[in-house]
């Protein structure tokens, strides 16, 4: 009898410790950072499988980088570019999906967003140690190679064909968004209910913060240096992606050249905007659209955002006016006196 009582109380102790332990682990934050895709990638997750989830997230991000980079040899995109004008190249479902989404955005923006910008990007090399201002004739020679209509996709064979020799794809404006979506899917598969992933300017928040309140995400001040904000957006289960002229640039003879190119000129996009932020639920769309709106400028950019369901935007123009789409106004707070909310 006594033995049964002792065993029963031991079982009780194990159960109680188990439940309390699970609670403690559940609210514990696991956070990591790692340099991938030319940027610091930070991830936070809460939950007892958070550690395992983050192992899987970083492995997946490394896999996506390996498939889509043009900055290290051997990617699927390198193979597509090397075969330009010669033959279609079969790619993985990941790469096919990102290329076809990029082409769809090129069509939607009339080519202001264009993943075939690679021949121009590789002349400028903005953000890399060997960045330089190309000679005008180099731009004139490379520009006819840019054009999304020269990309042939075959969904059944999962092939990408660049129809002109010298053409090239660069997924720098969209692949981090895809990566954020994939990372969040992995967190969810692992039962994580609250978490955050940040790939440079690409942020995705899963659920609310562990205290049940929405996440407060800063929108970068596009003029002053990094880590100061122009405003705060309160979001849950959403992505926030910003494109700006302040991220990567080259200063030569008092002139600043940034990394977002206008495909119609081959030079850094000169719209009336200094920053474009998209808030929505799909990060691949947000990434493509933040770059698109930056190139399109305020009027066309706002018109496009308003036309697309579920897409919200925060645009900052050269006069330091901040334009916020109606669906986001209640969640956005301007905190920086250098800027003014546009009426
Ligand atoms: P976004 O506005 O999202 O994109 C701008 C980038 O898109 C430009 O840098 C250019 O690559 C391209 N682009 C420019 N104009 C257009 C246009 N009109 N339409 C479409 N695309 C355009 N950086 C490193 O320094 N080293 C690395 O090894 C490295 N590897 C990377 C690997 C991968 C898979 C990815 C996705 C990025 C990598 N990067 C690397 C960063 C990359 O070079 C870009 O600078 C970065 O993705 C820009 O992101 P963004 O959010 O600042 O700007
Ligand atoms: Mg982008």
C-alpha cells in the first residue's frame, strides 16, 4: 500500500514538474543571428520546439541562398545565366517559383521591377568592394539585354530560358521575401506561435508577441544613419519590407548612387521617393512590391498599392512627407519630427 502511495506521489511530482517546465520553456525566447545573403539574419522564436525550428530555418535559408545567389558560383541562377541564348535550364521548384513571381511583377509594373536587371547590376556592383560608376557606353551596351519579355518559362519542365546571349537574372529584390515566407512556414510546422525573422529590411512577425500584444516594428529613418526610426507599425502575423536608397550606395565626387536601378535608364532610380515600405501577409509580394513602388514613385506607387487587395504601404518622399495607405493608418505612429504625415 505504502509503495503504491510513494509511486503515486512520484508520478504526481513528475507531472507537476513536467507541466511547469513546459510552461517555462514555452515562454522562453530562443534567438539567433547568422550572416547569409549578404545581410545579418536575425530570428526569434518562442515555444518548446523553438530551438529545433531555428536549426531548420537557418538550414533552409542557406539552401535557398545556394540555389538563387549570383554572388557565389554554382547556383541554379548562375546556370540559367550561363546558358542565356543557348538553352533552357531546369531549376528546382523553389527557384522556378521565385523567378515566375518576379516575372509576374515585371509585367504588373510595366518593367519597372525587372529581375533581368543583372547585366546592369553587375556593372555597378553597388554594395560590394569593387563598386564603381560604369562608363555611359557600358550602360548603353548592357541595357538592350534587360527585359523580362526575353524570359521563357516552362512550368511542366520547370525550366527557365533567357533568350538572348548576355542576359542574366538577379533575384536580389525578391528572394529575401521568399526566404522569410519559408522561414515562417517552418516555425509554424514546429508549433511556434510567436516569433520574428528579420533579413535586413525584410521582417516577418508570427502571431503576437508572447505577452499577447502586437509586435512594434520600426520603419527605418531613410535619411539619418541606421537604427533610427521614422515611425512604428504595430502588426501581428504580417510582413514589413522596406526598400530605400540608404541601404547600399556608392559616393563618387559628391554624387550618391544607390542600388535600386531604373531598368529603363540603367542608372539608380530617381523617383520622388526615398523609401517604400510594404505591409502584408506574403513577404515575397512585399519584397517585390517595395522595390517596385520605390522605382514607380509616389503617385503610381500609391495607385498600385491601393489597387492590390491586402497590400498596405508607407512611402516617404524627398520632401520628408510620409504617405500611409488607409488600411494601415491606425497601426502606424510617426515618431520622428524630421518627417510629416501627408494629408
Ligand atoms: P531591394 O529593393 O529588395 O532589392 C534591390 C536589389 O535588387 C538590388 O541590389 C539589385 O540586386 C536588384 N535590383 C535593382 N534594381 C532592380 C529592379 N528595378 N528590379 C528588380 N531588381 C532590381 N549581398 C552581398 O553583399 N554579398 C552576398 O554574398 C550576397 N548574396 C545574396 C544572395 C541572395 C540569395 C540574395 C537574395 C541576396 C544577396 N545579397 C548579397 C544581397 C543582394 O546583393 C541585394 O543587395 C539585396 O538583396 C538587396 O536587398 P534590399 O532589400 O536592400 O533591396
Ligand atoms: Mg525588394
